C-alpha cells in the first residue's frame, strides 16, 4: 500500500472520531452519515483549525443536509443525459466520463452527492468498457473529461489503462481530468504519477480549490509537479456561503492560485443540489465579487463567474453589467472604477 493509500485508510469516517472538537453534535453527524458518507483524510483534517471554520464546513456533515426541501438529487440532469452508465453526453463534442466513485474527501456541497462514495455508484471494468465503446462509436467526441468521484483515486496502473484506451481512439483530441486531489490529498501527486500523465498529452487538469487556506507547501508541490510535466492547470472554485462568499477571500485565493501555476477558470454559483442548500449564496454576491476583482487584480487571475444551468442546460456566464447603452453610433459604459465612458460604434463598411 502506498503512502497516499494509507492516508485514505486512516481517514475520518465516523462521528466518534471527532470527539476532540468541543460543542459538536455527534448524534446529528451520525444521522447525516447514514445518508451521505463522511471521509476526511488526515492531511485535510490537519488543515482544519476549529469546528465551523471554512475547511470544516466543506468536510464535516451538517444536519442541514437532511433538512433541505428545495434541492434536487440530480440538479444537472446527468442521469438522463447518460447514454451508458456514468458517461454524460451533454455537449456535442465532449463527454464527461465518470471513472471513479471515490474521493479523498467527500465535500458536503458535492453536485454528485446522490452517488459519490455510495453504493449507488457502481464503476467497474464493465461500465468503463461501455463508456469507451460509446466514445469510440461517436466520432464527434473530440474531448473526454475524466471525472467521478476523483480519477486520481485510481492507482497509476488503473488510470493509465483508461488513458491508453482513450488515446487509442483517434477522434479524441484532448483529455481532461477533473480532480480535487491537488487540494485535498496533494501527496497523491507523486513524481511517478506526473511522468505517467505526461505520456498522454494534450492532457489538461482542472482542479478545485475553494479557500486560500487550502494552498499549502504540499499543494504547491503537487501543482508544480503537474505543471512541470507540461500539464496546463486550471481551477474550478465553487462559491459557498460561510466558506468563501467574500471578495477579499476570493481575491486572495485567485492570486495565490496564479502563484502556484493554476489558472483560475470558473467561479461557480452553487448548484441546486439536495442537501447543499445551506451553501447557496444569492447571485448578487457573486456579481459583487466579480465587480470587485475586475480591474483590481490581473486579468489572468479573474475567473468566469458561471451557473451550470439546472436540467442540463450547460454553463452560462454571469457577468456584471458595465454597458449603459448601445446603439449604432456609440457604446456607453462604466469603467471598473464606475466612471462613465463612451466608445464610438462606427461601422466601416
Ligand atoms: S472531490 Fe469533487 S466529486 Fe468528490 S466529493 Fe468533492 S466535489 Fe464531489
């Protein structure tokens, strides 16, 4: 067993392992765990300073997960968009291929909390073969996004087998891996893993950090190893109440990501996931944060604020409004400092 696998084995998954935190209701945590599992590996647990802090909220069950009356089990309609189990074909030229049901931590706000880490999510050689056959048959698929769960929870051998099979399909141009491991269990990103991944270029990794306290020497090293292997890294952050719904926190996070060679990509409005309603912020909060970031920090560090439309409608950018008026003669707008400005809209025909 490798060292990262030992860390997974030593994860916290039972309410009585939290007894050192004063004032928590272990009975409530146990109730939530009966429906939605808990797993917090020792690395991430060490980053938690106290109960209720932003990292705690992402990792430790909350009774509000069971009280949510408004959320949807499958907010993005992924099951209906799956021609074969665990493969979502929403956009014409790309697919989301779920290759692992496990994560190094079960995030309490996860869009796939209906199945991740639960017996409902069965991924085996048969489902992987069915996914590969579907990709092989549908020639319009140019990009394959491996996700889960977390694909980096597979062993190097298991993951390489899938990468080899996808690369053998000559209509697939780009492979992307969606993983939270560089943030939640960075020691999984070994030199060996990075040199295996670099054989399958063009390969991109989208990772997921939500708070500046998640950027540590260990996560910095993990991202360096991947970047040094020529893998472009981007981050999909989720806007979460009580975690990062604050312009200064997001500003710090985005700037730190850029420093560790990760390009901020999306800032997502939280999905309408059942059990995660207490994390949702008003859309105005996201727009206000974006208004604060634009012009203040490098454009390289500014993510796109987006909503993944319920029912499988795809990602919709949500942009603060700068345009005051637009006609055939001029565009009137506000600068990022709020100063009115105009631009001649002449057409050269
Ligand atoms: S790592 Fe990703 S897939 Fe796994 S629980 Fe967290 S958000 Fe969900």
